[in-house]
C-alpha cells in the first residue's frame, strides 16, 4: 500500500485526530466507551503517532501499543465500530482532499476488520485455547 503520510503531513494527521476525538466525546454511542480516557492530550498524541506511522511515516515516539487488550477492556463491539467508522469517514472527508482521504479510510477499515477478528477470538475466550479452531 502506498505511503501517504508525507502527502497528508503530520499537522493534518494531528488535526483529524483532534477533531475526531472532540466529536467522540459528544457522540451518542461512542462517548461511553471513551469515558475511561482521562488524559485526552496524551491520547491524541498517541493516536496522532499511530496514524502517522500507519500511513507510512517514521516513528517519533517510543510507545508500545496494546491495541487488542485495550479494545477488549474498552468494550469494543462490531456495532460500535460501525459508528466509529462513520464518524471517522465524516471527519477525514471534511479535513483531507478526497484522493488522500480514500487511502486513509481504507487503512481504518482494514484495522477495523482486525479489531473485529480479535474481538471474535476474545469472545470465544478461554474455552477455546487455540482461539481459532472450533469444530462445528
Ligand atoms: C478502526 C477503528 C479503530 C482504530 C484504528 C482504533 C485505534 C486505537 C488505537 C491505536 C488506540 C491506542 C491503543 C494503545 O494505547 O495501545 C486506541 C485506543 C482506544 N480505543 Fe480505539 N480504535 C478503533 C475503534 C475503536 C472503537 C469502535 C472503540 C469503542 C469501544 C474504541 C475504543 C478505544 C478506547 C476507549 C481507547 C483508549 C484505551 C485506553 O487508553 O485505555 N476504538 N484505539
């Protein structure tokens, strides 16, 4: 997948993250799972870095992401993901030119698929130690 970090630029990545999480905090379904975030400045910095690197930029902070565990603890569900992605589409399309917005949204959708997959595996839980294989 083509790197689009430089074309978008770190300032615009930070802007999208900022506007997105401002909306999350007032969103009818998303504000509840995000109520556990107390340091929004730090959360936005971590997410700006996450997207910058995901879009192909060079790492600039030393941080170990725990994406599966944190979403599990936050109560991730496929229904919340639908709302998350709808809001994300809206903000990215409002802030970024269409050709760059499409590339960014495509990455978000792929990560959403991974989160859904990890959620399904977690739901199967300790009863299925291999996680993946369950005879019908
Ligand atoms: C494609 C969609 C999504 C992406 C790309 C994404 C990405 C991320 C990333 C990278 C983090 C930081 C994890 C870390 O610090 O290790 C995070 C944190 C978080 N996400 Fe998501 N997320 C998505 C969807 C959702 C949804 C649907 C929910 C609803 C439950 C959610 C709730 C949270 C919460 C509450 C945190 C903060 C966790 C904490 O710091 O304790 N995310 N997300």
